[in-house]
C-alpha cells in the first residue's frame, strides 16, 4: 500500500458536457427533479444555491436551465477513461452519490518511469483533459486523492505519504458526506471532530481501536483506508484491496480492399464469408456474441453504401449472418462497383452458453430447437419484414376478435381456454375486419345463400367504450362452406366473421 | 450427324433413366415415398399408399374457391389435417400465406398446439417460393401448410417446391384452387376437397405408384354441430331464415349469454 500513488481527476463541470457552450456571464443551471444540482459561476454569483428550487433560481439569476442527462455524462466519462487508458491500465470512474461531482481515479505509481516522472505525467494528463475544467488531487490512497482534489494543491513531483497525511489533516469532516451517511458525520461533529486531523490525532494517542469502539468497524476501516494506516497483520499485502484494471470496450472491425471493382453480388460471396469467419473466430476466442453486424461498401470515389444485419438471438458463429447478408444483397442491386468492404460489430455481449440438460436418449433436437428457429426466423424476416412471422395466442376478452393476438415467434403463448369458451363453437379462420352479409327478402346471403344451422350465441360487452351486442350463428352456404355470422343488435346488420374449417 | 448413330458419350439408356428415383412408373411402387403419417381418417388411409399422408413429398389439395374473386380457399382443412397434426410431437407447424387469420380459440378446440404453430405471411409469388423452399428444407418445420398466392404457380415453380420437399422430412401441403386441377403438377399426391351439406368429400386424382385411384372418392363425416337438422331446415324454408326464434328450438349449443359486470 506504501507504494501506491493515486491521482484523482474531479470534474466539477461534468453536468454541463451534455449542453451547448454559453458565454461566461450567462447564468446556467442544471436541474434534477426540479432542483438545481449545478450552477455555473455567473449563477452562483447571482445568489443561486445548489439544491434550490428551480423557480427561485430563475427569479434570482434569469438563468438558462437544463435537465440533467446522466447517460451522456456516463458516456463522456467512459470516453475519458478510454483516453486515459493510454497512461495507466488502473483507471476507473468514480460517480459521487451526493455531490454531482464525478470523475476518474488513476493509480499511477507504476507508470511514473515510463512517462518521465510525476510532473511530466501530470502535465500530459492535463493536456488530455484540456477540454473540461478539472480539479487534481494526489495522495497515497484512493479516498485521500479524491478529498485532496478539493484542496487544489499544486503538484510538485516530490510528494511523499507524510505530505499527503499533513494535507488530509486539514480537510473538514463535512467532506466525508460523500462516503458516509449524514448521521455519522453529524455524530462526528457533535463529538468534537472538526477536521480529519482531529481523528488522526485521536488515533495517534489512543490507537484505531478507540475509533472502532465508538463509531463502528466499518468507519474504522474507512479511516484506515483513507490514511493508508498499516495494520498489524502478518502479511499486509494479502489484505490490500486489489486495484481494478480497466477493460477497454471490445469491438470488431475488418476491412478488405479488392484488386478490381466488383459489380456482381456473386463475386462478393467469398470475401463476405472470409470476413465473417474472422468475426466468428474473434467472438469464439473472447467468449462473446453479437446480434448485429454492419457492412459498408465503398467505391473508388469513397461513396459508401450501408447494410445492417440483425438477428433475434445473439450469435457467436458466422453462418446466420452470412445467410442474412446474402438475402439482403439478393433483394437489392449493388449501387456501384465495389472497391472496398468494411465489417463492423460494435455491441458485443457475453456469450451465454445455452443450458443443456443431460440427455442419455440421444435425442438432441429439443435443445437445438431454439437456435434453429432463430435461424429460420432471421432468414424469413430478412426477406419478408418484421411483421411477417408470428404466432397466435388466446387473450381473455368478451369480444371474439380481441381473443386472438399475434405474438413474436419466441414469446410463449396462452392456450388456456376458459371453461365458458371450451364448448362454444369457434371458427378456425377469422376475418380481422368482419365482412358485411346481405339480408334481402328474408334471405341471408354472402357470395351465395346462407342457411342458419345453430345459434344464437349472444355476446355482449365492451359497454365502457363502444357497446357491442351480437347474436352469433353457424351458417352453411349453398356450396357447403360453414361460416360464422352475426347480427349486430345495435345496428341491425349482418356480418360474416369467420370460417369453420375443422 | 447421323440420327441413327447418336454420340455414344451422350447415350442414356432407358435402364439408366429408370434408375432415377423421381420418374413415375405407373403402378410401380418402388420409387414412391415410403414414409407416411397416419391421416387419422380410416377411410382416407385405405385410399393412400402406405396408409397415410406421404412424408417428404409435395401433397396438393385442390379446393373450390370459397370466396369469389379472391384466392381464399377453405374447405375443411383443419377437419382433414388436425388428426395428423396432433400426432406431431415436435417441430413447428407453419402456415404460409394463410387465407385469413388463424383464430386461436378455434384452433385450441381443434387440439392444435399454438406454441408450435407459426404463421408466415408471404403474398408475393417470389417471396412465397423462397419461403416455401426455405421452410421445407428446415428441420424444425415438421408440417407446412401453404396456400398458393394469387398468381398461379407454374410447373417449374411447383417442381422447385417438390424438390425442396424431398430434401425435408415433414408433411408438406399446398392448397390450390380447383381450377388448376387440369394442369399437370409434379406433386406426389393430388386431392380434391369439397364440402357438402353433410360431408367432406375427398377425391384422390393422382397418386404416384397407383393408377386406379382416379375415381375413388370418400366422404368424411362432419362434426355434429355443423349438420343441419331436417326439421330445422324445413323451418328455415317456411319462416324467415335468420330468425332467432326458429333456430332457438333446435340449437345444439347452449345459449351463452354473458354480460360484462
């Protein structure tokens, strides 16, 4: 723990990154739940306070207000993390709970030599952070570095843990509110501790156990971590908190340049297959899967054509993507003579191996069923569109046309027919829009004369919207077809709604 | 070239031709598909070779168009096929380009497992053909019921379907209007289905491996609820047909009157 060196980069203006830049004299506030969580210097100067009601802030400063965009903030922090990864692999985001200040923490002790000393490294990091105002804090512990970032002490390059502890001693107790709950901070204040220095003096005189007794083990551990106090263990290294290593986001990108421009889709088959095989190998090695790949075709003038291929279930093999790409290419002509081709796969996810039950009978078709269906569904959807493939399911309702709903191929269907419907006669084909039947001279006809066989079954309901009352019959047409007709008791007209076929 | 002396390299003997499995040789059953699925109708099984629906081959069912002017054909398909479909315990039954929306309550009553029933809408002929071949080749599709799109399928297109079916293992049915009955078709089995007032008539007019089935026609019984009762029919003629009163006396279903509370 002695050797570690943490650099905290606190970004007090982080809530502003999502919004357009305004001149300094313009007051700007960022809101969350109608409360000000960030105010710029101009707004603070006009008397706006953090936590103030939005109306009051507007009255005071005539400020421009924005709603906080947490997602954009997170994206920005992730972007910075990826950038700072060039300096150290030990970098992580710190999102603060109470204060909307968030930022990054870097462990830099192991890269000092590479970048020519602390001062040089900090200079380089400052250049990288030029876009956003940053408060720097340096300490031998993570929490210490963060607390000292409020202190803004200049980095000289020859600090040692004793200096950090001396600086930490001046930090007021109230700053701990970011880690500890309010009651605990209040309790500390009431006990007479005003700065962290008071606590460290207490530890020096009476050892950590007095703090543990008074404020609990949790708090004592926190203080130990904060000051980096070595405890009396046999092997201290075993009890150190391991430093997290940053894992850059993985994506797949491959490109291929052709010797001569390609004009026919068939000539693209082999290159497409090769590139997708590369993707498949990449995914397998990293135990990843993806649901979407993107193709970009270029001609020699840098015109590009975009093609994106989706499938319903994450894949870690290339075959389905190949088939789906071919289906898409089949339905369209190449827009130009293709000179280069790019394959990108941005959103990768962990490959979840399908659970397979131990089956000694040798019948594996059930396990493969899900993926085969995905394959088939993907191919059909690529050709026919999203709505073209579906299942039908029973839905509880009084109105017949509402008892049947379309579901996607992977949704389990409801097949529990209530008792009351089990013996009622229902057709196997339904017209989504009932077709009008003619009733003239006491004869009912619909593309042929109808003769009523059984009925009526009265169905009433839906009174809260458009009341429906119908008498349903089975009718036989002169050619033998059995249809489901009803008389609308509200309008008095006849309709054919279904056909009995079994 | 002398027509009497054909090029020996290109000589194909009759024997070689007869080796091919897809040449229909009248009554010879050697080349007719062997696997069959019990149709569930004893009389129909009697008419069919191997006592059931032939698997891995195209079965064509011609029906009189039920809706004039549209392609809608529906003549008791579920009545004819539900017993066979109920026997399939795995895989999916796919409806390709069905004439109307399959109605869930009716299908549940017919004993069809909706979890294994997929509907695929493909109205254009090119889409229909591509989907048909794709589905017929897919292992998970154990039964395919396809309704011919508005434009009639040509012999070559039907042949493509038949070839795709021969690569699969399931039951493949193609419903076509009765008007195409006179056209030649590569289907293994061709039937005509026609509903009558009291029965569903099935006529087998082509079956590979059997010559004398052309005139056999059988009548399958309709469910009781579909049958007109004589007295009721008479009543209907005497009085106005859509009268609630006249039908009430003979109603075989309970009058289910429900109100939403």
